[in-house]
């Protein structure tokens, strides 16, 4: 089973952090955000990953080095886009890599514990061409959803049927048949195709309101996700932390980071290989190059 993770966005709202790393490579506890996603997908049976890249593509080569890019034994193919091809064009570009059966498509800036196995099971039961993970408790709820039938009835109120009760949670399953609807252009949005399939009654959804879900779309959203996610390992075992430093329990201290004496950290993220200067920091993201104070 294959998964396609979208990593080609420019990350404009996450600047200046996204000037250093693409969003999916942002550190989250002991590894990059994308590896948390890949671990979860592998637990559901995914054995091969495709990732589209564009901005700062050299960082992807470092994360998944040649000659045989892989993660925990699973092959990883990087699909580079000279400029981002949008939500549909990126999928069209990887069609030669898409093997038989449905593919899992995931926005690379989402940190969540939504169980992929449940979404897959619902997709196989439904016979739909697309099945989306949905939430009704946060975010931009512009997806109309009939909870009794499990079908999506409208999106962005474009059909005038339902102004929206749910948010698309950034993960969906898609059958190869959908690619027959792709336009000739290389760069295009997938949304018009979704909308046409909604008209045809071929798009379903599954609600995951109980799951943890965060969009790493801004420095504030990134920090809050780290503070809120229920992870017990928050200080990397290779980090050096002075016994005289004061660190609140929700801080994240990355690999080979150094926290000296006379340093007070409250609700902070410290990136790997960062030597923090003595002082007091609150709600800050501290990297080897810059410190973002929120």
C-alpha cells in the first residue's frame, strides 16, 4: 500500500521557520513531523511512500539520502516540482509511480493520531472513489456531511446545499479511477474534481472528533501542537541540560541541544543542535539560527 505525502508547499504562514526547513521536516519531539506520520501509516500497512518537494528541496535529500531513499525499510520516492503544482498537479505528476489500488494522500503539515486503519476500512466498505477524514470540532468547517449516509454533500457551499458542518482533516483515500478526470494542465487544484465527485455521490467521509489533530501552519500553531500533544518523551536523550536550568514540563528539547545553567524555559521548543544562551524564554521557538518569540 502506498501513501503520498504533500510536502511541496512554500510554508509562507510559518515564516521565518520555513526559511530553514519545510513544514513536514519541522522537529516534533524526537524526529521530524513527517516521520510521525510515516510511523502511523506503517502501523496501518503502508509499505511505500511518495513525497512531493519543491522549496528547500536539498533538505529532503538530506532527510532521505540517495542512492536508496527509505524510512525504516520502506522505500521513499521524492517527486520534485520546480514550482509547486498545486493539490491536483502534484498527484498527476506521480501517476507513473502509483501502483494498483487506492492511494492514501496526506497533507504534510498535519500532526494527528487519527487511525488510518479506520479510514481505510470505511473506504473499502463504502465503494466511494474518495473517502475523507473529517472533524466538526475545530477549524474551517466548510464541508457538508450527512452523518447518516456517510456521504459528503457539499464543499465550500459551492453546490448551495450545505454551508458546512465539518472540516477536511488533511487525509483522504483516492481510487485510481479519479485520475481519468484530471485536466491536460500540469498545475491544477484537485477541488473541482472533488466537487464533481460530490455531485455524483462518490465522496464519503469519516468523523474523527475524538482524535488529536493539529495543523502546523504557523509558528503559534506549531508551538501549541507541541504543548498539547500527549507525548511523554519531551527531552531528547542526547540533549545536555544543566541541573541548574529551569524547564517547564511541556517544553520540547531536541537532539544534541544544550541548555546551560542560568537558563529558564517556559513552554518553549528547542530545535536539535541548538545551544541556548543563558536567559529567560517564554513561548519561544529557539533554533540554531533564529529565535521566534510568540
